[in-house]
């Protein structure tokens, strides 16, 4: 597994070097009060990185965090059910799941 990760890391690094070397034209990015002077290769790589980070954050906020909350609720319900006496009927779960 470590070898696969190393190969993926090297492939991404080589890809970034190729993109950076093939796109060496100067580029001025005008933001509200200042101007960033960079090359087009660096701008491409940074925009790809920011897009991946933003996409990961959106997936975490939209999928992972709600699943963790559902898992916590299920764990608490299982803990309460395991402590309940055998002759009692456990309460039925609510059909409303919070969405």
C-alpha cells in the first residue's frame, strides 16, 4: 500500500512539474486591491488544489458529518437497548429521521 501511495505521489508531482513547465507565460491576476503576478502553470495548479479542497469540504459537510451524527444516534440507541431489562419491549424508533 505504501508503494502505491508513493507512485501516486510521484505521478502527481511529475504532472505538476509538466504543467508548470509547459505553462510559463506570465499572468497578472487582478484582485480587488492588489495584483498577483504569477505564471499560468502556477495559477492552474493552485486553482486545481483549491477546487479539490473545496469539493472535499462540501462532501464532508453534506455527507460525512450527517452520517457521523446518525451513527452517534444509533450507538446511543444500541447502548440504551443493551441496558434495558429483557422483559421490557424497547421503544420503536421514530419514523422521522431529522431531515
